[in-house]
C-alpha cells in the first residue's frame, strides 16, 4: 500500500501567504497548477520567439510537483524562509528531506519515472529555471489581484516582486510581462 497520492491530495489544505490578509485564499495545489501553466508558456515563448529548445511539457510536469514537499513542511512565508543564509540553507535541507520522504512512498516499480520530480539533477536545470521564473510571476500576479480587490496588504510585496521579475535576465519573462500581465489589472468587463 502507498500513501503517495493521499498525501498529494492534501496539497489543497496547505495555505500560501500565511502572514498576510488575503481577499481570497490560495493553496499550494492551486498554486502548482498556475505555476505549471505559466512555466509551460515560458518554455513555448522561449522556443518560438527566442530560439530555445526546451521541452514545454516536461517543464509543466516538473512545475506541478515543485511544491509537493510542502504537504510535510507547510508553506513557510518568504520573510522567514529568506531571513538569513543559515535559515535558507536549513529550509532547503528540510524541503529536500520532505521531497525524499514523499518519493520513498512510491512503489519501487514507479520510482524511476517520478525521480526527476522529487530528486532534481542538473539535467533539468533549464526547466527549473523557467519554473522559478513562473513561481515569481505567480506571486507577482497574486499581488496584483489582491491590490485590484482593494487589499493594500500586498502593496510592498507587489513592488518587491515586480522588481524581482523585471530583473530576471530571461527574455521570455519580459515578453510575458509585456503581453499578458497588463490584463491582470483589468476588470472582467474590461477583458471583453
């Protein structure tokens, strides 16, 4: 018997943005889908517009699992996670241990196929770079949505995340920011 998928199903109970008032809550299951969709788009943009050769589908699948270990660790707020290098390194080790624990729940006959999802190697560095960018973009979009809903709690985070995503040296991120992000500032009526 394997508890792997039973644990994955609990992703919906892990809330993000725990230190901040949210007009609508976000869980890591929703977040993983959003990151996967945007990471997939970034890979396609890189391939079509910037002469890349990235497997967009692999990027999306890796992104679906990028926060799965949080079923054990919870979502640690960024101000705590990145407070200093020692805490950041310790939390990375905790995440790796949690990912290994989840991976070890798989039947041995399936582990080879899931290994890249939980035990990263340099072979997927390009995919993980895009997933990291998508993760930052998703956080930025969450801030925009909260501010649009009148929640000024996200104002400082929005400024910091805007600077972060604008500072990424990835042309596909710049393209995404210019092409898709302005729509997130519009109301539903304005989207028509």
